[in-house]
């Protein structure tokens, strides 16, 4: 094989390697960007979950207060009612 042929083979190999490298990094960037988008979607879902959880907690506490008031009112009625 002549030097010129060796240089041609080497050049072709180099071009192929560089092309494969560019394709790899392009795909990697796309993959990383999708992972970032998925992470943002997950953070948004988690944020919505936390808001919902806090609202549920507040509703539960309000219901607890109403139950306590109701039971206290019933107890007061029983206490004030004449016994027969």
C-alpha cells in the first residue's frame, strides 16, 4: 500500500469517526434535553401534589374543628336539658 493510499484510508477513517462522534453527541444532547424536560414535568407534578396535600390538610383541620364544635354543642344541650 502506498503512502497516498494509507493517507486516503486514514482520512476516510477519520471522517467516519468524526461523523459518528458528531451523531453521538447530537443524540446525547437530545437525550439530556429530554431528561431536563422530564425533570421539570416531575417537579411540577410534585409541586401540585404538595399544594393539594396542604389543601387537604387544611380541609381536614377545618372538619376537625367543626366536629369538635358539634360534639361540644350536643354536650351542652344534653347538660342543659331537664332530666326526667
